[in-house]
C-alpha cells in the first residue's frame, strides 16, 4: 500500500515540476517580459 502512495506522490511531484519548468524555464527571475504577451 505504501508503495502505491509513494509512487503516486512521485508522479505528482514530476507533474508539478514539469508544469513549473515549462512556465518559467526561459524567463529571467520567473517573470514575463513586456513583449511576451503574443501577437494580437
């Protein structure tokens, strides 16, 4: 049972890390630059 809980927590941690990485990997200090809003 504990093995399943640990595996689920590891999968959740990996998911959170991947979301964080894709959101903030290319940004200085984790904030959006003024030109990052896209073409409208």
